C-alpha cells in the first residue's frame, strides 16, 4: 500500500467522523426544538453547525465539543486528501 493510498484512506475515515459529528449536532439541535430540513441537510450542515456553536455558547459560555470534532475532522480530511492526491500525481 502506497503512502498516497494510506493518506486518502485516512481522509475518508476523517470524513466519516465528520458525518458522525454532524449527525450528533443535528440530533442535539432537534432536542432543543430546532427544525431540521433533512432534504437539504448536505447543503445546510454548515448552518446547523453554526447554530450548534451559538446555542452551546449561550447555554454554557463555551462552544460544544461536537463543533470542534466536526471542524477538525473536516480540516484534517482536506489536508490529508490534498497531500494524498499530490503524492499520487507527483
């Protein structure tokens, strides 16, 4: 297995964790009475993540942990995929 394949597989795992994080965020928003549009969830996920951040800040004074989980996993996926693709085509 080449380094590019390992990095791309790691990027996919990071995306999977981001999806898990977004589902927990959506569930948390639903429990707080916010309507979720599941048909447009892929498009509106950033909006919901921002709402989660704002609501948890108002409730506790700190941003909720799932916000950081989502943001860091998506950033990591971007970095890993970029490096993996660069190694593959270099």
